[in-house]
């Protein structure tokens, strides 16, 4: 069950879109319940109706995309918006190590929280930072391989929670061999010269992982950092390497890349089969459609029947008696 009092913004962001809005709606309803004013109930119900309408559109759109977009084979996938499914693989430079957990993976996102003492000697975890890899990884379906550029992707995967002293690490990872699907813009670098910049960015991101080697190659004034002029030289060197690599690929299989769509359509990656993802979005769409109807109904009904708002409510072991309140006598 969601702890409404300890729910923090970083935790809220880690929920699915539908679950996150549902948590906000529950908090708004709880605040209105504590104030015991019909006006506040009306505002809370209006918020529920509006936010649930947004969530319904969000999940309905993703359900239709997953249901209506056929799964393509990488070797024969058309250029453009497609869906592919297969298994995750690391790039040739090897797997990543997820901070805090030590797990080998091809992608990670980690929320780091520290146990701290709060009011009334109540300990709670306070969010410190979020780490997320920007390193690309591969998806293979037996017919070919495709590079997944995780920038701007909505990635859904199982979470793992580990502790180290007062530190808590909540990690979402994709590991080599995991079954995954991806829905986004599929392009082939050889056929799309505009992807030259993407290849250069990936090359520079790879170089930045080895700061010692990067400084050795491009820190000409030896001040321990890469200055703008030195970074321009690094970019020029990356462009030269990418140009050479592309030239070598002209007579071989094109390099396939899936990335965020230029037209704003969702870029989805998940460690599940597409049917499961479609079913999950369909369920959330129905839940929020029901909340739209209920929110509108009670928003119109309760102001005409204020006596239905409870005047006695339970908080833990203590029963609180709310005074009769209205908008004129707070």
C-alpha cells in the first residue's frame, strides 16, 4: 500500500504514469478529507477527473500502439516507427556494473536513499540522488542486432532493492539475456547519413567512460580537465573514427539503431513481451476511465448532499471528531 505521508517526488517519478497520478489523487482526496469541507472535496474530485482523463489518454495511446504495431524482424524491418522484440545484449566493450548492487547489466537506473532520523524519532529514507546509464545496448532477435539508444526512452523493468549500511539502493536494470521489446524509430546508419551525429555522440560517450585515457589523449595543457578547445579536438577525432567505420561498413550489413522518434511518438523499452505491455496499459486505461466517471459523478453529487461527508474518521488508534464545517464557518 502507498504510504501517502512518506511518498517523495523521486519515488513518485519511479511509479508508472497511471500509478503516479493515482497516488497524487489519493493524496488530494486525503487532504480534502482532513479539512472536512465540501468545497475541498469538490476541488479534489475535479482534480481526480482531470488527471485521470490525462492518464486515460496516455495509457490508451500506448495500448493502441502496442496492439496495432506488428513486431518486425530486425533483418527486414522497414525504416521508421516499428516494434521489435528479442533479447538484450551488451556492446562489444562489455557489460556495465550497476552502482550499489554490483550486478552486471546493459542498462541501469538507481535511486539512492539514506536512512535518517525524523520527527518523533521516526527513521525514514531520504532520497539522495538518481544515477542512470546513458550507454547504449543491443537487442537481438536471431535475424540481426539493433543498437538501442536509451536517451528519452520510457524504460519499464523489474526493480531490485539492496541495503548497504544506511544506504538503500533501488535499482531498475536490464541484464544481458533479458527478453525485451522496443517501440521507436528504427534507422540504419549506412542508409541514413543524418545519423552521423548520433554515431559521433555514442563514440564520445564511450570515450568518457575512461576518463584517464580521455585526459591522456586530449588534455594537452595537462590541467586535469578537458577544456572547450580540447573537447573540439576530441569531437574531431571522434568524427574521423566514425567516418572510417562507416566507410568500412558500406559493403557489410548496415548498423541498425532504434532511438527516440523525431515526431514525438512514444519510445518504449520493456523487459516483457509486447502482449503483456499492451495488457498493462489497457488495464490502467480502464482504471482511469472509471475514475473520470466517478470523479465527475461525485463532484456534482456531494455539494448537494454535504451530510454524506463523514464527520468522524479514524487515524491510527485515535478517533478524531471533526467539527461541522462549511465554507462560511471554517
